[in-house]
C-alpha cells in the first residue's frame, strides 16, 4: 500500500519543531520511495544515528510500507553551513 505524502508530512510536522522540511517522492508518484531533508532544533546535541532513530520511530508505520526511505537531518546551524557550501 503506498504511503501518502500528506500523511508522512503530518506525522513529521506534529513530532518535530521544524525549521525546514523537504519530502520527495522518488518513486514517480507511487508512494514507495521517499527521501526527506529535515532541519530541526530537536537535533541539537544528537548524533546522526540518534536523529535517524528518532525519525524512524515516528515514521515506523509508514516506513514499513515503503520500498525505500532516505533521510538527511540537520540542526539549523548545520543547514546554514550546508547551504553556504552550495550543496
């Protein structure tokens, strides 16, 4: 069963204070493969692994229905540096 982008976005927005969020359906609209970029103050002081575990826990029901899920997580300061590098 495909995952609806709106369900995914709502789950993320209700669980994290968000500075920036990008969600991309990389499966040409069928909802089986998503990539997200999430910038949140909630990630301050957490390792990348800890951040991903937080997201995986929040989205466990949705991820279980996907073929693939990738995530990039940043603090607001890290995201500013990421943008400054032109990435």
